[in-house]
């Protein structure tokens, strides 16, 4: 999606006039945020994008508030962080205000910088227990839940939601206004309804209505931002103060840094090459080993390796070889072959084509 140069200039002028992005008492270094992607936005990936630069705030995958209180090792791993991973937010989901309150207090005790409440997840497993996007269907209960969490902690509390349940119930502007009144520090809006899942286009007019509904809290525009032009358009058409990227960050982890360069100089550098991505892949794998041990790292890294290798235009036979590695030696040997082969098109030091990350499709009841 291309955008006229005058739009870029007008947006950059507006951003230059804005004060730094503020979530309550937390001042963020940039207005480019990492959106939660369950299964991907774990500590190793967050470390990678932060090392590349430009990330104002990164959020964990969604975490079950009750699971957090139960203290299971898998849930606790989701909220692990380190000094390089700051500031960071934990996103919690649930439908019981008391459980959400206790989870928020537990997180505050663990030194989290901000807490995000999930009100956008369309997946049936989450909505059928009254959490995620289904919170957008119950005004009083939802306000009570959010108020309870805000009042229980001194940290900034944010909410991430969709435009509404469906096109007949676009409740995001009303919720955003009410949330501001109960002390929510910012809202992030994925510009689709629950009914849409990931289909159709992001409705930037809908996001603009949320921006217009609040008095002063920042609104974060989200959805389908993969390039600087996509981001410029989100700022221009919604008036939002910040943007967040999920799939775009998987496809191009340099995106945050590029946005900061665009905002400050107007001339972002290109994303990393095949060779640069190979360095990132190896480094992220090492971080996974550090966190989970070698055996679990090899199996749990497959999902992420898939996107790295696709973005690097590695042929299927070599991708499969890495994906079937069972030992560190097999993993390393396979990477040596991948490095020697290079990308199947273009140069190993040049720019790679854009990568689209597909999303679940079909009726979202079945996801
Ligand atoms: C695989 C996947 C996992 C996701 N997990 C979460 C999640 O845990 N919490 C959440 O609020 N949104 C989640 N989302 C939604 C994203 O945060 C984001 O709102 C959506 O993908 C649109 O933004 P994007 O086009 O930049 O990815 C997920 C999306 C995908 C594709």
C-alpha cells in the first residue's frame, strides 16, 4: 500500500509535535509497540526485536489469569522477562474480576511494568468462558472487571480490544470512553470485529471513532501494519498516538527501528538481508535454549524457524531438514547447509521480498 509523500510529511510533522508516549506514569521510548502473538511473542523473540531497536513496549502472549495464580511452570514461563526486555507488559485474560485482580497484583509483585487486559481474542475456547472478545458484549460486568483491576494495582493498566463483537455492535468507542473514566492508561484497537476474525480489511474509520471518543488517553492503532506506508496511513486516518505490530514484526523484526528512523529522519534503512536473518535465527535459538534447555528448544523453535526460513527464501527441502533436526548437531549442520545455499532468489546481502503471515481462516468457532 503506497502513501503520498505529503501524507508521510504531515504525519511526521504531527508526531514531532506530540509529547512522548505516556501510559499513565510510564513514559515509552517510542510509539511503536509489539502486539501480542500467542506462541511467538515469548522472551527470546522479544529480546531479538529489542536488540534491533525501536520497540516502545512489548507485550507477552495472552496469559490465563487463573493459570498464573495456580503457578504452573508453563504459565510462569510466559511471564519471564530479563533486564533487556523492558519495559514490558503482561497480557492477562479471564472473566472473573477477583481472579483478574489477584493476577494483576501478583504481576505487580514480580516487577512487571504494565498490565494489559485481553478483550480482543476471538478464539472460541476463550470467548465461551466469558473472556477475550466476549467481554465486549457485557457492559456492566466488563466495566466492573476493568475497574477492579485498575484499583488493585499502581501500574498502568491497558485494554486491547476489537471494534466490537460484530458490525451491529461496534462498542469499542463507548468502552474506551468508560475505561478512561475508571483509570485505564491506554487502549489498543485491532480494527476488526470478532465476527470478522482476521478476514476483510482493517476499518481505520472505526479506530478513528475510538480516538474521538476518549479525552486524553493514548489510542494504539493495530492491524495489518507491515510497512512504513501502512503505519503512516494508520496515523493519518485515525489520529492515533501509537501503533502496534504483530505479524509485521514476525515478517520483519527490523520494523520498529525502521519506524523510529522514518519518524526522526524520514529515511528508514532497509530490513535485514538473508545473512542478517540467519544471525537472528541462531541468536533467537540460543535464547530459547537458555530459557528452556536444548531438548525443548529444538521442538519449540520449529514454529518460529518456519517464519525465519520462509522470509529467507530457503527452499522447502532445506526447511524440512532443519524442521526434522533432533539434536543440536543436526540443527547446526542443517544451518550450515542453509547458509551455504543462500536464498532461492535474489542476493544474500540484498533486500528480501515482503512476507505475509497467514492467519487462521474459516468460521472462528472452529479455531
Ligand atoms: C498467531 C496469532 C496470535 C495472536 N495472539 C494474540 C494474543 O495472545 N493476544 C491478543 O490480544 N491478540 C493476539 N493476536 C492478535 C494480534 O495481537 C493483532 O491484534 C492482530 O494480529 C492484528 O495485528 P497485526 O496485523 O499487526 O498482526 C494474535 C494474532 C495472531 C495472528
